[in-house]
C-alpha cells in the first residue's frame, strides 16, 4: 500500500528528507548573493522597475529577435506577440533603456524598413526614479505581508517550533523560487513581485493545514493525521498547478505568463518545503511533546 510505503520511508529517513529543502535554500541564497554582487540587484528587473521604454509594434511581418536588437543597437529585450488561434505573429514588444523614444522609432524604421505611426506603434516610458519607487514600495509590501503572516501564525498556534516551521517553509518557497527565476534569466516586473506576494498565501495554506492536523487533532495516529492532511494539501496544490499550466498554455498576456510562471515554480517548491522540512520538524516536535 502507498500509505505503508510512505510511512516506512518517512519514519526512517525524515531527518535526511527534511534537510533537502534546507540545502536547496542555502544554495539559493548563495546564488542570489552572487547575482547581487555582480548586478547590485537580487533579480533582473524589467522596464517597469528599472525605468526605460516599452514599445509595441503591430505588424504581420516576421523578424527575428536578433534583427530587431541589431537595428536598435543598444541592449534590449524583444518578445514576439502571436495570435492565439493561428500562432502567427501579430507584433513585437521591445523593452530598452538608454535611448529616446524618437531615436528608437527612427532606428526601427530605417533598419527594418517599417513605416511606424500611431496606428501600429505605441510607447510606454517609465522614468528611472518612478521605477525605483515602484520597486521599493512593492518590496516593502512583501516584507509587511511576511511579518503579518508570521504574527498571525504565532497567534494561531502559540507554540514556537510549529510556528517557525510554517514561517520557514514560506521563506524557503520565496528564496528557492527567486533563485530558479534567476537561473532561468527571467526579468521580473511589478506583476512578478505581485506573484511573489501570492506565494506567501499559497505556501501558508498547506503548512497551516498540516500543522493543525498534527498538533490539534487527536483522531488516529500522528502519521495518519499528517498523511490525511497531505492528501488534502496535495489535491489543492496539484489543482493550482494544473490551473497555472492551463493559463500558461492559453494566455497571450506577458503579465499573466510571468505571474503564473513564478507561482508554478513556487508550488513545486512548496511541496518539498511542506512535506519534507515542515513535516520533519512537526514529527520531531510531536514526538518530544508526546503527541501521538
């Protein structure tokens, strides 16, 4: 039986299992630290956070990213926009700094042989100071959300070890997800930081469920209660993962794709942090306290 196999593996090797997310967290902190030492930022910011120009070209003509980037000359990010039904290109989104909007339009017209006007070309410009203000406000929002979450957890359980286990799981989810995002080379916008805010909620629900069943319920053995909460938690998480995958496959919005990608990664990480590290901490705590 699956339950018996899980029981055998977990009870014999829970110390090893709970160390896996901890090791990943340490490696993630190292990677984030290296990125900070090299760039001065914890992650790659997009135009909305660092300031610059986001230009949208509407055209049926096909260009490679390299063609557009060589036409602009300065460093830029180019994304193709496609029609959801046909898969054909409908335009391009260009993000670039260190160039004026007039100069950008001029270079695109000259190098790509395009006639750009208000009907097929639009520009959104974010100042560096405004982008920095957005970034600072969103980081403060994440910090406050994390602190308030921690306070709520302590009020709920009123015990140190289980509360720290829940908070540490949320911390692991954020740190490991950020490291994976950096490894993938993804640029994070205001939408991406909102995704990290949502991670706190997605992380806490399964951890609270597991902790509540482990230390407050008394039906059955400790393992039976933890296993029951795991089945419920896995159902919620897998359902959320499926939703993220569907959204990524059918959406043509870069904002939705960015948020869903970050949440998808975090949900995978949360399975490890909740059912390896948090479960191991709870198992150790309950055994010491005589909760069986």
